[in-house]
C-alpha cells in the first residue's frame, strides 16, 4: 500500500491481495493459470475467480473507490466483476476496459501520472462513491460476465492491478448545463455497450463528452435480453446495481436481442396481477417497478433505428402502450422520420452503421446522440420544473 500523487489516493497494489487459483485466458488468447505477472497484475482470472483486498490501518472514512485493470483482447461486457465488502450483498459497477493494441476496437489511451510499475494497466474505473471503509475491511472482486468472443480459448476477464481509494469528492455542477452534476445509469446490451465502435464508444461516452460534469454509468452485456430467462438478463443485472447509486435517471435499451432470439412478447399486466418477467412485456414492467422502488427516479427507454424485423416493430408498439400505463419516457429512433431519411442514403448509412442494428463510432456521435441528448435534456428539465415549488 502507498500514497498516490493524485488526489492523496491510497493505492493498494494487487501484489498485496489474495486471489483464487484457476485457469483463465491471457491477453494473447492462451489458457493460463491465474497468476501475479511481472507488471504486478493478477491476470488470467477464471470464471468464478476472485481477488481480495484487505484495508490497511490508515483507511478510515468515506471514499470514492476505483479499480485499475489491464487491457483485454476482447470484451463483451462492462460488468466483468461483482464487488462486495465483508461478505455482504455484492454489487455491480461498470468496468469498461480498453482493448489491447492489436484489437480492431483499440484506441491508444493511457492514464496520466500512472506509476511506471503499472504501465500496462490502461484504465481506472470507479466502482463506488462516498463508500464507508475502515481498517481491516475486506473488499472482494469476483468475476462476473466476461468476454465470450468465438476466437477466445475461454471466457476472458481483465487483469487487476490495484485498488484505489480517494477521499470522497461530491458531485460538482459545471456552469449552467442542465445535465451537469446529474447521474444517468444506462442498462442495455451490445448497442448500449458500443460493441462495433472503436473503444466501446456508444451514446454513453458521447453524452459524457457533450456534458462536462455529467456522470454516466454503462451497464451492458452483449447478447442479453429484456426477457428474464438467464442470469445476465436486464432485470437480473439491474438488481445487482445497489440503491445507493442514487441516479437521477435510468435509460434502458429496448433490446433487439429479444426480437432476434424470438422471445415471447407477452401482455401488459392487469391491476394487481404479477408480471411475467420471462416475457418482453413483463420484463419491461419489472424493470420499471424495480427502478421506481429502489432508485425513486424516472425511466426512459430508447429504441434502435429502423431495421426489417416485425417482432421488434411490435416491441416498439408495446412500449408505447406501456408508456400510457407507467408514464415512462421513450426515445423512438425506430419511427423517427429524420433518422429514417439517413437509411435511404447508402453512403452515409454505411459510414454510420456496422449492420442494421449496431452503429459505428460516427453513428453514435453524429447520428444517434444528438437526438438522444435533446430528448434527455428536455425530459430532465421538464421534471425539474414540475418539481419546483
């Protein structure tokens, strides 16, 4: 453990942590036993593996907690880990690692001022803010949803270099930007993740760039569905996000995976009837109910742009009916006339879209985000004005 030059942080290196032994995937796509490498990182974590940090004597107070992690060969999730303190209920937090230099999604980006010994750790992600920690507390990081790319020898997870504790700094609003100082959680799959955009760039990163001081947290696992039929479904992953995140808004992707996989559309529940989370309708209602119960904040769903799929069209119509019942917001890119005009211009469309579902970086930044930004800004402004005395 040592003091960091940046913000009086306490850095607990991985060399001081305990970790499970198993067989994972290294950065060169080889099966390898979990180990502490020459750069001081715990690498090749196996599914179900863990790294455990014990808080040193000088830890006592409330901290913004971050984890330093390695690049990955491939990543299909911003939720590769679950976190817990002293064995209590684990929580999810986004850890969106940069891809390795030889990955097509790579963008060269290093953290200024990083210790030379940790030079190969190329990202630092906050996993908790204003979190109480004391000497002797045990923080465990356990593998969650890793990369399942077909070219990998197994499920891949980033290496862990260090745990970083910074005395808590409250959110600061910058200027008069109505979104500055707000916190938005984004729940989705590959489109929210930015699976086909360099650096996993999606509307989440684009919104951060457009609004300094806006906090955006991306909870996305590629290939997942609204329908709660697996451990990585939207409702299941939402319940791993702790209530103490206190978002101002949750934005949810109307997942195309449900349509592509032929999930059951279902029906909107009647009064006092339980929702069927294994259907698309029931899962959407379950998500809305959970957000209202635990976060006490509004919900906005967004659709993808138009593509030729009858079930997805039916899902967008279902969403409109759900809006009438629950008063949610909807960013309907699917039926947006201006968005559809771009689809009719092949050269521009091919620059924006990798395929009919997934945008490239330019598609997010130049096509989707301006529409999403305008809607969310007005949505939150209207709610703020309504709540004012």
